[in-house]
C-alpha cells in the first residue's frame, strides 16, 4: 500500500504550506496530495477552500484575488508565517526527490471552469513533467476527468467518487476513462465491493486511525491519503 500525505503533513503543520510539504517529503512515503484553484490573474495556487478565511489571516475568494495579493497573507502561524504556494512552487519541491509522487486535485465548481485544467497542464509542460509517471491528477468533477483525458491522456487521472453519487450515479459510471478511482473511508466501509472495482487502483481518503489503515490494507486499497503519514508508516511499515 502506498502512503500519500494529505495536504502535506497536515496533522502537524498548517495544511498545504511549504512547511507541511517539506515535512512530508522528508518521510519515506509514496508522495503528497494537494488541492489547486485559480487566482484572478490565472495562477494555479495550492488552496483547498474557495475562500481563504479558514487558512489565512485574510478574507475573500481565491478567484477574486491576484497572486501578489494572496502573497500578502499568512497561511502559516504567528510563529512560523507561510506564503501561499503555487503549483509550480510545489512541483519544484516534489521533483527534488526522485522517488516522490504528487496527486493534484482540481477543485470544482469554480468560475474559471476548464481553464484550471488547462493551466495545470501548462504548468506541467513548462517543467517537462507532462509525461512524468509521478504526476497524478484527480477531481470529484467528472467533467474535469474528461478534460484531462482530452488535454493530456497520458497523465494518470483519478475520479473521486462523491458521497452523493450513491444516488446520482448508482451504476458507478465514470466518463473520461479514469485510470484510478477514489473512495472515501466512510463509503468504503459501507460498500467494500467498490474497492478495486473495474480493475483500476483505488485511492482512499482520509485514513487517520491505525485500525482503518490496517482495514484498508487488508481490503486491497492501493493508495491511502492521510493527515498522519508518520503514523501510517509505523502501522503499515511501508510508504
């Protein structure tokens, strides 16, 4: 089983900050996960929520701020201030480690729609990473998976199943020919038959308890996203 640090080492450090990713990348794990959005000036930034109020000392929507404006805010703590990361910043950090993978989740719905995937691809191409097997793109939005299939079919793409799909997509169809499928821990417990379905890897989030880590491993999950990567290493013995 592969261990992925969810939003970096987010149990110990502010999520999606340089500090959280540095700590995660120093561990002998498979890789890191991040969420990305677009700023007003078209930059891909590593932020989970559509607004910054929860994670920074500023306010407002990511999509209405420019990158320079976001750089004015502290995304860390008072004792350890952190600037917002761009996807490019994070890719540079990850690729300093030959063995580390990155799982990039594009966040939708958002006002810029398909431009987010286009900008992610441009960022990868600029760094010569569009064909790198360490790159994985994920989304809850089936439309984003379809776009990735059209824009860069060689990139691994993981469709994350929403809870609501139990009703909206009961037959479990997945446009865009995803090469992996995501599943929440809670839904997996309710329906273990979804693990490994369609003979593609299963990515599971967010697995933070030792008993759940062991259960996921024994159930055949391929990749777990966890806020507690060190704990996962101690429980599972492998990254």
